[in-house]
């Protein structure tokens, strides 16, 4: 059994079971990567959880770019949906979200011999923000729901998906003019 590499600087309480859920679905062992310069085995899937707290480090996205570009395994970047119009308390989640989407698409366009990279966008409240945007579906999104999406994106059945944003937020993005 190989590893599922997980990086996060501040793990949101609502997503506490995410890494273990994804590792179980992929039949892997979850291993935390404490430094972005530690790529582990480049063929192992990588799960990166980004929050508004990450925006303060100007080295974050260049380090992620180097780490992900050098990988042959798939990467999932999990972000809050505050970047698409949730009226959160500040702009930090919007900056992290927009940066993550730009990074994933930039890596996908370069077409290096790299593993695929995709973004999974979840309700801002799971990441830690208190956004108030509501979606058309009265669904509570759980860590397990997000884990299923992330496991799909990192698994072998999604080998044709690269550079995309997948929303695991109960349809909340339908209210954003930025997704039209």
C-alpha cells in the first residue's frame, strides 16, 4: 500500500476526517507532508487543503507550483467557494481560491509530463469562513461528501480530468455571476 500525501497549514475542523476518508477510498495510507519542499514519492496522490490563512505567505504558490509540476501522481487542491461570490468576512478566501484555480490551470496548460491537477471547491464554512451564500439545494455538505469527490479526482477513474474546478457545494456556485 502506498501513501496519500496531505499538506495543510491549518486544518479546518469541519474537514477533520477528509484525509482518512480519501486514503481509505483509495486504499492508501495518509501521510502528512510538513514542508512543501518534501515531495515524497512523486507518483503518490497529493491532497492540498488551502484556507484564507495561507494567503499571508508569498512563497506558497511558487512552492506549490514547483511541487505539483514535478509530480507524476494526481493532485487535488481543496478550497472554499468564497472566491466565487460568497459574502465572506474578508477577501483572503477569494485570493486563495483564485490563486489555486489559476495555478491548476497554468500547470494543466503547460502539458509537462506532470500528473493531473484539479481543484475541489467546497462551502466556505467547511474551510473556516462564515460565508452566507446559499445554494438552490438544501444540502449539508460533509467531510465525507468532499472526500468522495476528492477520492474520485485522485483516483484512476478520473484520468481524463485535468485543470478543472469541481464543486462539492450543493449547487451554491449557480448563484455566482463569475461561473457563467
